[in-house]
């Protein structure tokens, strides 16, 4: 998801948390896609419910964005340059997947493309391209792209408030937009997690709990956050979420040290590509699973194979997408677009 493009603001634990968020969502789909396709074996309800909690990794992404975006705006000191960097960060992977989806989708009968007419196709093409299907109640093409609507709404709203408050020093002009943001949270409470990150970006507050007690405290706060979102209310989950994030930001805290491990750093690096690409990597395996189930292959064997091969395929696809699109393709786009819009050419910053 959203990230800083400046190595000066790089925090290893944030990178690791990003990796946990992407992996959390991936694990959910390793269960949901066989379930929807009809080859998930009967499992304990508590196990199914526990795995489904992983979808709340998106709220971790929201906290990270809330923390990083204010610093990014301050660093750029230009709303235009800020949005160019956001577009360069988010759009290449999204647009390429969008074009692949709307080209191949009708050919393979993917999701809503079965029997679709041309006017509906064109409408869904442009609605999905502009991150609006969720807001308009229309089918979503890319399974995980709904969260990008939240991200862009946050970028735009915060940028407007930034201009009013920081550049023009006029709180009166900013007030309607602040109220609009609060109304958005009332309508979609999970958007409140942006405020957790925003709070820690504005206040130098870190929660230092070292060693294994810190690791245990972080894990328990993460569990409490996920469970509260699912079974209580997202606003209740803000407290354990804030405690978790405060510990993540303390460099020597137990949870921060754990998140700085090499594998989680790798997952964090490819997390955006992994998050968007993995449903595409899993889809062929889902089709194969349906066909094998029809031949009477054991559902337990199919699920184990889908999960194992799917995990590897998703990691490979995420890595390839990161290297080819987020790094190399962006390296080509960055100086060209920067020169076009701002008359400047420079080396691109790529971290994800």
C-alpha cells in the first residue's frame, strides 16, 4: 500500500509491519478462494473465522499511510509533486493489472465478465480505473483494489487540509474538510485507522517494551485489534491498534525488533505488488482445483496443494511485479513525467 519514497524516512519495523499486512490478506484468500470455488474441505468454524480475521491487515496499511503521508507532504512542500510521487507509486502496478484484467477477463470468463455487454464493459472499465466501484456500488475488478479508494480519499483530503492549515494558515477554510473527513469515518469507520498513524506522525510518542515481553505485547495488541474490528467495532479497535503502532515505532521494542527480520523486510518491500497481484496468481490454481475436485480428488489434498503452491506463486508474482514494474518501469516513468510536469529531471526514488 502507500509508502514513503524517501529512504531518510525508512523505518525497518514499519516495513516489516507492511509485510505482515500483505501476508495476512494473502492467507485469507488461500482459504476464501477454495471456499468460493467449492473445494474447501469441511473445517472447524473457529478455524475458518480465525483465518478470516486476516483481512484486517488492510487497517495496518491505513495506519502506515496515516503516519507516512504527512511527512511526505512536508518534505515535498508541493501538492503537485506529492501527488506525482503517489501516482508513480500506486498507478503503474494497478493500471497494468487493470488492463490485463479487462483484456483477458472476457476471454476466460473471469468474475463479472461472463456475458457482459459493451456499454457495461466500458462503464466498469472506467469506474474501476478511477477507483470508484465501491463508492458507486458496482463490481470491483481487482479484488483488493477497494482499499486504494480509501488511500486516495485520504491523500486528497489531507492534502487540501495541509494547504489550508500549513500553507495558508487558515483553519476556517480547513474546517469543512475536517468535518467531511469525520463524516467519512462515521460512514466507513475503518477509515479512522488513518488517524492512528496521523497521531503518531504529529506527536513524538513511542511505546518501548523491550525483549520477549514487548514481542508478546505487540502480538496480543495485534490480535485484540483484529478481533475488535471483526466482533466489536472498528473504533474500539483503535486503542489496541494505537498501542501496537506505538510499540512498532520504538526501535528497540520487542515487536519492532521482530519486524526487522530479513524475511519480513523482503515481504514489506514487495508488499504492494504482493497485495494486488496475488489474486491473479491464485486464479489459475483455483480453476485447476475446481476441475480436480470434479474428478474426485481429495478436498484436503486440493486445499493443501492450493495453499502451498499458491503461497509460492503469490510470492514469485509479487517479486516479479515489484522488480519489473515498481522498480524498472518506474525508473523509466519518473524522470519523463517529472520533466513533463515540472521541468525537472532527476534520478527516481524507488523504495516501496
